């Protein structure tokens, strides 16, 4: 009965892809959670159920080291309207963009925020992970073993940095005051380690490989990894083709690795991150749109910045603030026309965002294809271009 009624009012061929998602969402209000495949069968899809976004990933496909050069990574190209997939390399990106398109990148730079030291009293080893500054040389951190970090305890990190625990935060972290000569950030850059995701177990030989080549605003706890594939040469070649670039800043927090634990994703508590959209970027986006070009977000952080700014202000404009925007199907994108992204963890907020943009069926089929074709996954993995 559902299929008969639906196909009397809607052409079957538009019931797939991004358009199909919008059509299905409108029909869901009347018929319930159903999606039609080629107008012939009806299947339930529970958009708000965490397991809807699960997929099987062999452990060996989780990239442990970056490829060299950066742009040699593979690039799965996905047409969000048709679901068509093509296999290329990232250095071919310019072949899929047009003169007048705009790439929007997150220029946040990763802080070497992992410190290894000892308790001054008895040389007990300790590990600090810096989260955010709260005052001059005072930071919120998480540490392990946390039970060794009582209020008043002092720690030493090499011969240039010491810290004292001032208090305990609501979520069990610590507030500490650092003591060093000169600039704390300079000391961290010298002795700190990159806070690599927990699924990367190999030691990073070159800190700069966990930074984008255009990073400049220090403050992230994790890299905006979609941008790791760019080289200065590739960026210049894109400019030569008339493809413009613009920057936003969103400082990525550790919450980006926080798993979705709630079965109903609407109950997931999204992490808050600080962002900035400069006037130059806002103007470039408005001009690109007016001239018929496409705004392509480089990474989910750039996407969340632009969509979060639009959500907060009703349009893209120069602004600064905090966003906890959680994008999952169905979602009406207000700013971006394309997305460059890596392959994300199963059941993560990031694969939910991609599903909202590319269409759920297209996204999951692309991930199945990527596994079958032995793409490399996650932070140091390969890339997707969704247009």
C-alpha cells in the first residue's frame, strides 16, 4: 500500500540520493520511517539509531603512518546525486573542480599537547594531555594515572617545565599551573608530543605530518585531517586554474574522538568547539555563490564551522563563537556544495554528517566499496571528494 501510494505521486527515479533523502523525509511524516528503493520495495531506515551508521572495517585498513608525498593518497570521488563512484588520487583534485569554485579550509594548528614527566616527590611517571587554557600558564588537562595527581602535587617535564595541580574539574580532569622560563607554547613545541588518536599506535617521526601545510592558528587537540593531503604545489596549481581558497578557524577538541554511546543519537551530547569566520572568507563565499561557483568545505570541521555560523546568524557572515552543531540525516545544508573528507569511524558523528550530505545509501555504499578496494582509513588514511 505504501509503495503504491508513493509511486502515484513521486517518480521512482528521484527516490535515491540526496533528493531522495529529502523526499523520503517529507513522506516520513505521513508514512513512518520508510525509504523506497527504485520504487519497488519499502525498507525501514532509522535515521536516529546509532547502529544505522555501522560498517565492518578490517583492522589492517586503519592507516598508521601518512603516505609520501601528501597528495599521493587515494581519492574516492562520490557523486552525491547519482551515487556514482570513481577512483583517483588526491593530486588529481583539480580535474574535478571548476574555475570559480572556492575551497574553505580550517587553518587551526595542532598543539603538541601530550607531555610525559614524573612526580617530583618520587619520580612516579605521569602523562598530561592539555585541553584548554583558562589563565596565564593555567590549563585544564587530563592525566594518567589520575590518582597520582592530587591537589598540590608537583610534576616535572624534562628540565624546562614544571606543573602544580590546582584543582579537579567536574569531569575528573585537573587544573594545573605550569612554570617555565619564557613562552609556554615555545616549550611545548620543543618537548611536547602530538596527541595522536588512540587508533594510531606507531610513533610519529615528523610532527609536521600531523599538521596541514597551511596551519597557522595554534589551538587544536587534533588535526583537521582532510587537509593533510594538500601540498604547497597542489594549492598553487589549483590557484592557477582559478580555484580560490579561504580560511576559517575551528580548534578541534578531544571530543571529536568521543564515541556516540546513546542508541538514539538525538541523546548524544555534542562537544563544543570555538570557531572564527573572517570577513574575507564570508565575502568570498558570498561572491562565489553569486557567481555560480561551488563552496567546497575541506573537512568536517570546516563544514561544521560554516553550517554552525549559518545556523547561529541565519546567513554566512564574519563571526566568532562556539558551536556544538550535530549534523545527521536529514539536514538541509545552507552553505556548502561539496565536501573533502577522510573515511571516518563506524557509528561516529562524522560518518553521520557525511551521510547527511551525500545521502545515507550513497555513503554506506561508498564505504563498502572503499573497504573492498583496500583504501586506508581514518586520520592518516585516504580521501573522499563528494560533489
